[in-house]
């Protein structure tokens, strides 16, 4: 045993020195303590070329009269040229977002009468870094089909830090049982949502609890901060905290939506509709209740179960985007299919069937698809007859000399023999809302 003691002591020393406790005890004064491996979760930057241009759409707010010209084609009139316009943008950028988790704590909060009240708060400590990730156009081609659009994109061309800013908007959403007896079967849930709050007293206590040497900014302070471009992978960036107060203690199926990480957005093809901002959705699972809230562990991700019906309900709770029907125009010259719209396929999670597919299988266009074509500047002649290539998945039809293809395509999940098959990781997703 005597011979083993030095080795045991060496192992014990290694264990202690590699632990977060040792880092706290031996951290230099004024220096933020290092985090253990895996504590900081970094969301990969997602740069999508589709953020650089819109799908074909009528030019907004242009009042052009439709008429039949005698000397030129319809497409060359002002009305014709304004119906299928593709709008471009330059310099799409995105910050890198990392966080340490979604947590709860009981803190003492001043009340209006000057007293201190102990209340439960939710918070998320996060890090923002400017890695210089951008996507820009070097030159926009005049060809409206953009056959080689990805070749025109230049990535990672750093933009000046002063030309970017992080205007954070954190929203915490989830579901709570709404019926009086939560122990009964067939519980009814209602959705709740909370915007992050600005509370200096809470901020000070969170910073003291997390790391007194690491300055944390609230959303207001973060909106005024200048985020420097990272010089290397270890650059600390800027740290902040999102705080939510008065959260219902029964909340479950929690998602945190983060806006402001990028200037990317999607234009609505309906000129009367609102554009949607690219948003990071972080999903969490909290199998707890109102007892000992600050002791409940909030898991990153969504619960996975064997029961297909229960899994479908979970997908609804997290608003996971389902399959879409995309419309393509066949371009014979470029020998490719050009996407002109995408529409929610309205897949029923009870039987995993699309509400639009039966009409398409019958060789007819549902009103939603006809409207989607019109919103993209394609006014189809009435009575277009569809050919079903693959029932429930693919259809084709012609409108005059133009040929179109409709496909039902999954995004994050798809039906699979009466169950749901997940295509991508669902702990985080990028959406537009």
C-alpha cells in the first residue's frame, strides 16, 4: 500500500487541479474563472444562401395596370416586369452564440415598499462573439434564374464591427397545465410566453453567483455594447444574461427564442404580410413542478418517447416546423428546377397525412397552392390538370408553355410508417418568425 500512495496522490492531485472547484479556488483575482469542458454550449453559425435573395414576387407597392400590348410581349410591359421580381441584399452577417444552460435561482428582489422578497427567476448566461462570418455578393448576375448563385457568394469577408450590433430579444415560451386537477388524465395545456426583463438587482446577484470577475450585461446594456471582432478561437467576446421573472412554476416543454444574432430575414411573398426574422430556437425539457424549482434540472433538447402519438404531441408543443410543399418551375434552358414558393403542407400529426395531398392526388390545385403561385407572380389559367408522379409526394403540370413541379419535402422531421423520424438535431433549430 505504501508504494501505491504516491501514485494515488498524483491521481488525486490531477483530479483536483482539473476540477472547476480548483479553478475557482486558484483563479487569479480579477480574472474570470475558466469553465470546465462542455459547460459552454456553442451553436454552429448557419449561413444560408437563401437569405441573400427573395423568391419571385410582385414588386411591393407598385400599381401597374395589366393590359394586352400589341407590339411587345406581356412580359416586357411594366406590369409583366413587376410580377416576378427577385429582390437581393448584401452583407448578411451572424454572431456566434454560446450559453451555459437555462437555470433557475431563488433571489432576493426589492419590492415597491422597500422590502426584500425571495422570488424564483429563470436566467441564461450567454456569450456573443464576432467571428467575422459573413455572406456577401461580389456581383449579382442579371440572369433571373441565378443558375450559379452559390458561386457568386463570397463568404467570411469581415465587415467592420461598427456596422453590426446585437439588439437582443429573448423570449421564453412553454406550456402549463390549465385544468384545475393536474393529476387527471387528458390534461389540457395552454401556452405561455415571457419577455426577458431588465433588473439590476437580479443581474448583480446572478453575476455574484456565476462569476464575480466576469461582467454580465443585460439586454439593454448589450444593445449599446460594441462587439469586437475575435482575433482567435479563445477570444472571450462579450458576456450577457437574459432574465425572466414571474415564470409559471408548472411550465414544461420550454423554448427560448433569440433574435438579433443576424440581420438575415425572409420577405413575405404576400406584400401585405410581415417579413420574418431569422431566429435561434433553443429547446429545453423540464420534468418538474412548483416544488423546489431552483433544484430542478433543465435539460437541453426535447424528450424522445416510443409512443408515436405522444411524440407527435411533443412536436406540437415545440412548434417544430413540419413538411412543406415547394413549387418549382422547370427551366429547360438552364436544365434545372427553380423554386418559386414554399407552402406549409398542413400535415396532421394525428395520422401524419397532409391536408393538401388528397386534392393534389386528384389532379387539382388546392386554393392554398393557387394563392402561393399568385403570391410569386404566377397567375395560372383555371383548370390546370396535375399528373401525380408519386402519390402524396410529387406532382407535375403545365400552364401554357411553362412546366411546374410540386413536391412535399420534410424539414426537421417526416412521417415514417406511422411514426416520426427526425432528420436533424432538435436541441436547437433556426427558424424565421
